[in-house]
């Protein structure tokens, strides 16, 4: 019962902090960690442990699956080279150089433990990257590479972590054997993810069109992918990611419209809850981590070492990012001509390497003993240094990223023009279909006229926006569109009020009331979504 009470309290705290973050425009993940650290020092608050198996199994699959759905496959495929360089090459580069820096700067930290630390802090966090860059107007290509990197590098980092821990526990390590096993583990995870994705898509297409069933199945899918892959000793992370990417591509053909609407709303809510709990739990670990430390180092020394390792983690990313960004352009004319590139975006990409939940879970998952029954060397020190890296990168880089983008004077990216052109193409295709297929006795002239009028109103409004035709008193085409949306929302509220009056007067029953209200809600949601994206 106590665990259930703690979860309810944590959810209440995260809900309140979400409101605070929204009002103050303060990055939500950073606020959660800071409040968690503060609460961890309150004596009467019980010590809450971040169980690694809870993160790796309960939290990680749905979070990665949701992130994979948000990455467009066509853009992911088009940027496979930079994503691969960052998601695989940068992970192993970071592991090696951070290990060297930690071994040199932290007294008593041997080479094997230093490599474990390097592997733990090597992968930036997908959730942190998405949260830190949301609403900053970054170009679509940079966002895709950042999100794609964060999906792939979890698998690379955890594989490097596995072999580094094995080297400490057994005292033996073979580079060639580890490289071969990495290829098998990675390709096996992708194969399982794609196979399961194909099976689930077939089930969607042939067995069910019930939105509730499809939504539940969508939640079970990442767990199935992770469990099957891990039990076959291949990458569960890559299985989840590849399955999510596959299903996102197939969703328009396999899932019903109601299923997509319901599933999106449910997934966004669950994603918010899981993300919030994870970042709050990271902050709450501080008391637990400090309690495990011995008296070999003072707390000020430990924080000093943590800052040094954090600095190394940040610098190493830039040491990789610049050659990886510029060398392909120097060597290939095709890349120079086809790929969008701005020097400021390279700086932003280098600075957006926040660490998060995967690193903390990996640190807590370190075994307690090695072969011979001896304690795992420097386990508590590794955990503390990991916490420092997570905290410093999230707060320092996360808080300064908007300022850096403003300083670099990057032109804000907007898909508004592309969206208007797509809407025009869709409406034009509908009008052409009406004129070519529906004008020959299939329906009455009245119905045909109403259809044509509906689409002509839409296309005239969009053409006005596209051609920059602005009525007097309005500043831009977006103002025209926003005014149009606002008036429709006001009319919908008028309809709701009339609907409530009808129910009070007992002119309609509750079932009719809910059905009509649901239709009004869907229409308002459509309008507000279009307004937000304009």
C-alpha cells in the first residue's frame, strides 16, 4: 500500500510541476530533477530507489516506442549516415575518451571501471533531447538527426556497457569478439523488431478495427519486442525502435481513424506520466547515492571530479561532431549539393548531448560483486559520477540551449508554407474527384453543390494565405487563419451552450448529449491543432 501511496504523491507532484513549467517556460525535465534533489534531502520523505529492471523493462520500451513514432521514416532514412555516425561511432568514441579522462583525473579509478563509466554516460537521452529542443524552431533535419541518434545510441551504449561490465567482473576482454557480438546483437534486434512490426500490422489490418483493442495492442507491442529480443540475447532497444518505426509507416494503412485519434491521445498522456516519473526519480536518487559513498573522498572532491567528467563528456562530443559534420561535405560534392547545412546547427547539435534515465539505470544496474565474491570496484563512485554527468548536462546544456540558438541567430524553421501547399493539393484533388466522378447522376444537385461549396471555401482561404492576401486590420496570413479558427471555436461554444440547455429542458437524453458533444469536441480539436501548427 505504501508503494501505491508514493506513486500517487509523485504523480501529484509532477502534475503541479507541469503547470509551473508551463507558466514559467522553465524546462520541465530540469525542474523535475531539481525538485527531486530537494525532496531527497527532506528527512521524513522515504528513500525511493530507482530499480534498473523497472526502468529497462517498464519505462524504456514504451518511451522508445513513442519516440520512434515521432521520427518520420523518410527523414530517418535520408539522414542515416549522420544518425549512424552519432548513434554508433560517437558512442564508442565517447566511451573511450571519457574512460581515459576519468582514469587520469579521478584518483583510484582503474581502467576497467573507467570504461564502465564511459559506456554508462556515452548515450544522450532521447527524452531529454526532445524536451530540450521542443519549440526552439530548429530545422527539421537537425531534430531528426538528434532524435534518431537518441534512439540508436541507447542500444550502442548498453552493448558497450555490457562488455565493459563483463571485463570488470571476469577480468577478460576481447575486442574482436565484442565487435562480432555487437554486429550479431544489433542486427538480431532489428530483425526481431521488423518481424514483430509486420505481424502486428497484419493483425491490425485483418483482425480488428476496434479502437480500444488496437490501443491496448499498441502498448503491448514494445514490451513484446523487448522481451523477445532480450530472451534471445539480442538488442531489445533496437527491436523496440525498429518495430516502432515500421508501425509508424504502416499506421495510415493498418489503423482506423478512430484508433489513431484515441491512440495518440492515450499515448501522449502515458508518455507524459512516464517521463515525469523518470526525471523526478532521478533527482530523488541523490540521497541514496551519497549514502552509499565511503569516506575516501570528501563531498567537495566528488563534485569536483563529477564536474571534470561532465566537462570531458561535453567536449568529447564536439571533438567528434565537427569532423563528422565537415569531412563528408569536403569529400563528397553530392552531399554538399543535396543536404541542408548551417554552421550554427553543428554547434547546436554538439551542445544538445543531454544525458538521462538510461545512464542512471545502467549505473544502478551494476553488479554488487565480481568473480571471487569481491565487491564491484568503485561501484558507488561510478554511480555518483554518473549522476553528476546527468545533472550537469541536463541543467547546463538544457537551460542554455535556447540562449545559444538565439546567440547564433539561427533562422527559425517553420513548415507553415509546406503545410499550406499540402492542404491546397489535398483540396484540389478532392475537387477534381468530385468533378470527374460525382457529377453524373450519383447524387442530387443539392448534395453536389454543398460538397463543392465546402471545398471551394477551404481552397479560397488557403489561396489567400498562400498568396499573402491580407484583409485590412490584419498583420499576416496567419492572422487571417487564426481569426477564422477563433470564430469557428466561438460558434462551437455557442452550440455547446444550446446543447446543455436542451438537456436541462429534457429535450434530449444523456446518450444523445454525449454523442453530439463528442462531435463538437472532435471539430474543436481539429481546429485548434491546425491553429497550433500554423
